[in-house]
C-alpha cells in the first residue's frame, strides 16, 4: 500500500491544544482554533459577510414583490430606524469577525438580526396578520390584562430574588455538598 497525501488541513485535536484546557478563556481557545485553519478565517469572514448582504438584499426584493406596502412601511414608516440599524450593523458584523473581536461580533450580530425583526414588526403595524387581524382586535379584555399584570408582578417579586440568590450562592461554591 502506498501512502496518499491529502490536501485537507489537519486541525489540532482538543487534547493537544493548550487553549482547550477547562480554564482557558474564549480568546485562548479562539487563537488555538484559528491556528488550525492557517489564516483562512479573514477570507471566510469577508465571503460570509458578502453572502449575508446579498441574501438580505434578495429577501428585501422578495418582500417588495410579494407585499410592497410592507416593504415601504419597513423603509419609510415606523420601521425605518430599525431597518437603518440593520443595514449599518450587518457590514460591521463582518468587520468585527474579520478583526476577531468575538465579544462585539456577538453583540453586533444580535443588534443586526433584532433590528431587522423589529423593522418587519413595525412595518406590519397595526396588523398582526396583514389585512386581517389588528393588534387591538387580538388584545385580551382589560380584566384579563390586569390579572396577567398582577401575576407577572408577583413572579418578579417572589421568583427573581430567589433565582438571584441561587446564582450568587452557586458562583461562590456555597452549594457544594459537604461529603465526609
């Protein structure tokens, strides 16, 4: 048998990587991960960002063809600031990924996607189901809204402090069992 040469890159295994140890930071793990790719990430980041922008443009074109009122409301109505935020945030996501700024990349990704969802939601206003069901028609009666508000307030007052205490104690190791 003859040995075949492969053109695939060998990625470092998790056991061999110093950045894969349990206490490693995200930056240490990412630097080890990138070392296995030999610098391909910046090129992939640029390609992924370009594909994202192209697909977003195609999606807006499809929305415009299917429902021109929704598209105009997204771009000129209440959804305008959110659509603008999505347009600005999308290339910023690509730049942050290219620069390997992962914390801000994640935050900006949430901003980009969330802004587009809000633009779509505000573009549909006042309808939940376009042309069929408005927000006012779908709202619960005032008595049910008051009851739901009271239950929500009780949950906030009773459950959230207990969860906060549980997280606090867990982070300090106070919940460890004392086995002899």
